[in-house]
C-alpha cells in the first residue's frame, strides 16, 4: 500500500496520512486495513474500499484513524436508511446492503470456528428474514436525560460513550412500537420529571421501556426510575392505556443503583395489566416488563423450529435437558412436540414464569423447571436424558458444565450461542478427537440485522460411549 505523506516515512505516527484498503470489519463495524505490518482501524470503510486516512492514536498493535478521502467505493455500499446512522451506535452495518451483511456474518462465524476451535466445517446457509431487515425489534430500552435547557432527550448512545443521540423514530423497531415513541417522549417531557440515565446530574427517570407481543400486537410500556416520587405519572399511565387500545399496561420499574443494570427487581403496575400475552411457536407466553425473550420474534421461531425438527429426527422423543432455559421459549415448544423437558435456570423469576407458562399451556406434565446454577444442577440431570440443549450467556459455558458433559455425554447436543468466539472455545473441548461429539452443522441465524451481532446453533451427535 502506498504512503501518501510527502515525507514517505514508513514509521507510523499521529497525523501521518496513508492510503489503505479495507479487508474486513471489526466488531464495531469499522474497516480493518493493513499497512506496514500494522492493523489500521478506519470508520466507515467497507471491505474492498480504498481511502486515504490519517493516523490518530496507537492501541497496542493497531492504529486508530480517521477517513480523509474515499478513493474507491464498494458495490455493496448503500446510503444508510436511518438519518442518525452517522451518530448512533446502535446499528453499525447500515452502509452495507442486506445480502452483504449476511455474507459477512457467515464468513465471521466460519473464520471464528476455524481460528479458535480448529473447526473447518463450512456453516449452513444463514437463517434470514428478508422482509424484516428493519422493523424487527419487539422491545426497546431507551435511555432518557434532560439537557441543560430542561428538554428531554431520548435515544441510544453514541459509539463508545454514554452521550444520547436524540431520536423520535428508530427504523429497527417494530413499526407498532416506533409509532408510540415520539408521543410518549412528548408526554414525558411535558411531565417535567427529572431524568438522567446515569444518575449523575439528577435522580428520577432513567429509561423508557417498550415491549410488543408480535403475534397479538399488545404493548406494555415501562418507565425505569431511581424512585417512585413522580407526581402525576399514574394519571399519565391511565391516559396512555385509554388513548391507545393496543397498550394493555403501563408499569414503573425501580432501579436506584448507579450502575449499568437497566432494570431493577421491583416493578409496579401503574395502569392496565402488568403483562401481555405472546404467541410463540404455538405456545402462549406471558411477558412482563422484565421477561427476557429474543427481540426478533420471527427469527427466534425459525431457530426453535430448526432445533425441534432436528431433535425429533434424531431422538423421536425422550427426555431433553434445556440448560439456561429462561421462561421456557425452547422447553415449551419441545414439550409440545412430544419431549419430556427438564429446564435449568439460575433466575428464580424466570423459573416461576416458566412454570406458569407450562401450566397455562397444559404442559406441566411434560416440563419440570429447576432453579439454580446450571453448573451445580447439570450433572444430576444428564444420566437419563437423550438430548441436551445449551443456550448460555455470552461468556459461554462454565468449566464445570463442560466437565459434566464430558463425564455423561447425551446422545445429541445442541448449543445456541450469541458469541461464536466462546462457542468455538467450548466446541473445541466437546468435539473429537478430545471430546465425544462430532459436529453435524453450524447454523448461523441473523437475529440482529444492521448490527455486527452474531448468533449460531451448533448441532452435534455422540460418537463414543
């Protein structure tokens, strides 16, 4: 790559202008280039594009830079559909057209599996929803803050900061939620309550929560505040429920601690119902302000159906252990398909909701839910099961969980992950030659179009006793 600086220096330094070509994107959606054995990070530079850039700051073996001039433009570049794309840190792949995003994510999963797990199997074609590349999110938790003039700002953060990019609309939100954002924001602004998501300058409102049941269209509004002393808020909540028939309830969640946890443990219903009902894979689910379910309903249904069909083909029935089961979004469809399911979950509220969901769907005889750390519970559940389903948090599997699986491997194993890096690390221990499983397929699924987030489902069969 040529050096555009007049000194023709090969030594990088702040202020040096060079010409580079992007070969990949990082996890923030920024271009990655190489120059004189250095990695150069360039905002808004897609793979295959060339640009002159100015080096700004060294971070270990890489240099951060700013783009000065775009020399060549990729055929997959597009104008971002969102007018706030330059500022907002929520959706960093909008300049890449949708098919190119899918290809990039598939490549990332394949490269991660090979680099970290030593796995050379090419992934299956990603599960995508071509009709819902925007407008797919069924939930939003939006930071709130009043500016120096007392006006309420609502929006997501700028990249690598806690500064709000003020917005009235968000194109990745389901349109039924997006239509409520601006009028709710105006009402909260008029209410005059203090608002600061970080609790640095004020105590009071912190976040606006919007939740949609995609199948029924029911909406639940939740305000997150550090305290409940918000005069007139209950009257406003009643107004919302009366104004919009789709809004079935409005709640106040209390989170008084100045940390990064958005939701607290206490929630009060201000008007209407504290829950809404969703239809998911033929199952009725009760959703509260704090219930965790995937934000992309159609894609979540696709991956659960893929998993259910595979387990039915492999096992035809029997007992499945669903580790990290949450409120039963995998366990209950499996039970409906004829399996007996043992769900394991640390969060006590989720276990209670899972049991209620099983009862409301007439599936209590096929489901048992156990509360506790999966690392403590798993070994006792593996002895009599035919299949194990894993859906761990981003950090992946605890080493004790891996040890339990290696000690008593189920006939088939399915591992759904939101971080291919930790998944690949765990698969390296579970797969032959050191482990008892062979990998049948890795199924990418795009839960979060317009972002760099990756999800994948690994399906494995036992090859040794």
